[in-house]
């Protein structure tokens, strides 16, 4: 089972690649739609800004590839910006996103806790899902973000408290998306990535 990692010039690919190597994954990192569409799974990482990322996706045809891959029913995992860009719209740059999952991306309000949220925080399980196999409830994971996904509760797998409860893990059809960084979250994060890699093998 080959996993394609989407390189749209907005991802922290080094830490993703280190985690995939540690898990002995069969993977490719590519910015070519024709290579990625043939993979069995798709990992969509991201660090950066929504408008820049969407421009890169459109210029390379990766936006259309993402929609086509989604329609195949094959599993997709989004991480951080990759969790936001799959939604309908982001307040960051007033950006229309991919719209694979119903929802919007909102900025944490000023005047509360420090923005961005940087560091470890708990994920509280909302419902069961294959991605959470052998992941204890209230596990600590690593966040770096100023924006968060705002989705219907029926799409929430986990929520996290920062100023208020927000969705930190999405599950919708064949898409799973983490606002945190599994690849930087120690054993818990590696277990989440392992669950993704082993799903439907």
C-alpha cells in the first residue's frame, strides 16, 4: 500500500518523512498529480498560509487531483494546514478552500490566551474511529496554530480546549484530519499515523 505525500510547497515535509521512515511506510513525496492519484492513500501535510497554499494547489492541478482522489473513496489524512484547507472557507486571507469536508476555518479571538497556540494539549475523544485505535483518551499532542476548524459535531472525532472547545480531529467519509501534528506528538502521534497507514490493508 503506497502512501502519497502531497508536496504543495507549504508543508513541513522533513518531520513527516522521518515519521514515515520510522514506521517503515511505502511512500512517495510528489507535487505531480499524475503520480499521487495512483497511490493507495494520500497524506496532506501543511505549515503556512491558506491563500498561498490554495494558489499552489490550483497552479499545479493538485486541487483537482484532491477532489478526484476523494471521489475514489481512498483514505486521506490532513495535518495542520492540511486539516484546514480541506474545508469550505478560511478566514485566513478570506480564502475559498477545497470543500472536501463541510466547515469553515476561524481565527482564535484576540484578548484571550496567546495566539498562536504552541505546545502540548489534550485531545478528548468525541466518537470512535479507526484512526484512534490504541490511542488513550485525553492524550497529549503537539499544536502550532492560530486558526481552528469549525465543523458540525457529527464530523468531530476529538476536541481540545483552548479558550473554548474546538475540533482537533475530523472524520468525514474517507477523510481524517488533525489540527495537531501527529508527526511531532511522540508515541501517540506515531500510533495515529500507523493507524492511517494500516487502514484497509
